[in-house]
C-alpha cells in the first residue's frame, strides 16, 4: 500500500511540473515581442553610410515579418540600402533575441526624426499563414543630423581640373603585365588542350548517358538527404542549405531559369507565371525558413524540419512534367515520379546542387 502512495505522489508531481511548463510556454508565446531600434551614429556627412540596429526579443514560436520599405526609403530623407546582417544575439529558455542591421544613407541636409518603428508579429506559424498579426512599436525616438561641406567662395578660388601629363610609355613600366599575360596565355592554352582532349576521349567511348528527368533527380536527392538525418544531429544549417539547393536545381532544370544565381524573392517573382499562389506560398515558407536558419542561426522545431522536407517533396511532385500521350508508361516496380522513357541504366544522376550538363 505504501508503494502505491509513493507512486501516486510521484505521478502527481510530474503532472504538476508538466502543466507548469505548458503554462509558462503559453504565457511566453502570448506576450508581445520587445522591439528596440537605434542608429549606429546620430551625426553624419551627406552621402555617408550608417546603420540601423533593430533588436527583437521574442518567443521561439512567434513569427516576425521584417519591415518592408516603400521605394527603399525609411523616411523621405533616409534611404535603405539593404539588410547588412541578421544575427542571433542571445537565447534564454524560450526567449530569443535577434538583431537585424540595416545599412542606410541620406542626401538631405538637416535634422531628421524617426519614432515608433513598427514590426508585425504573429503568435505562431499558423496565425502568420492565416494573416493574423499585431503590430508592436519600438519606444525609442531617433534623430539623425546630416551635415554638408561649407565652401566660402569669397576666400576660395575655384580652378579648372588640370589635364594629365603626356609621358612616353616605356617597356619597364609594362614588362610585368607582359610576362603575366604570356604566362596566363600559355596556361589557358594548356587547359583548353586538355579539355578538348578529354571531350574527344569521352565522346569516343560511345553515346553519353542521358540525364534523369528533373523531378526524378530531385526526389532521389531529397530522399538521400532525409536518410542522412542531419537536423537530428544538430546540423540544421547544412540540412536547410542542401534542401534549398535541391529545390533551386529542380526549378532551374524544370523551368529553365538560373535559380542557383537568384535570390529567394527573384525566384518567387520568376515563378509567378508558372506556379499558382499556393505553390508559391510553399516555396516562400521554405526559403524564408532556410534563410533564417542559415543567416540567423535559428534552430527550428523537429516538426518544422519534417514539414520543410515534405513541402519540398510535394512541390516537386505537384510541378513535375507529365509525360506526353503515347510515351512509355512507368515500368513495374518504379515509383510514380520516375520517367520510364529513359531506362535507369542509361540515366546519369546529378548532384544535389548542379548537374555537369548545366555547368557546361
């Protein structure tokens, strides 16, 4: 009887601790983020660059929408040149402190005032997807003084720009460039010779192997990445970098755009005419989460990591090219994603980032 009492007391204590943890998490998630903004300096010369530091103290489950500036202007007098960096400053339990640094400049002389910097936040990813959000304002009032050069035309005389002196060119001045040019030309000739020789040798071996269709290569790369269990071992940055690159390579091969050299926003804009809004939203969520992991050192929850994988997988499935009528159907035992018009023995798999054919 005494054993049952002890077991009952331990069970009650565990339930109380679990309930307390859930209550603390709910209170942290429901509390609005704290926003603080400041300029790196309050006095500049006209045309100089300076920084705006935006510190966000939030719960790990909360979603933050970065401010969007119309015409890249913080105010009519202050221009936004871009985001310099996104850093994770500290983490205390569920509270995460992130710093976003904007690079600014101004070409308007005078003193400019900015107050109540706004940031939109949502309590969870689902609320952010549903468009639910609140706005929180930074309490600081920032002032910037832009100075200029003063020229006393009564004391200073302005002269025309002098012409450069015409001096003869001697070999000693250019001999280093000549030697380097000859060396580079010889090295380039050797490389071209070896490359042509390699192509001829490869061509002589027979018909080159055909590439896998884009969706087949992407699905195989995704399954291989999933089996490596990177995020389960704490390698979130490597996991999301490879996941985003697989989708970029697939988009590049499927739609014929240079996705590997484009930013996330440029890719989404290029997909406006080929994907519907639902598919673009999947891409936007995937690239946004990958950027936060790579640049803000964010560690997503396990369910978010799995969801990112399934979003990439189903995006490929839903956008794969359907075989034309009359083409050979899928072979027995093959997956629904494989194009069996190309035998697997004759197919040449591509890497997770870029095929050899694309690099040529």
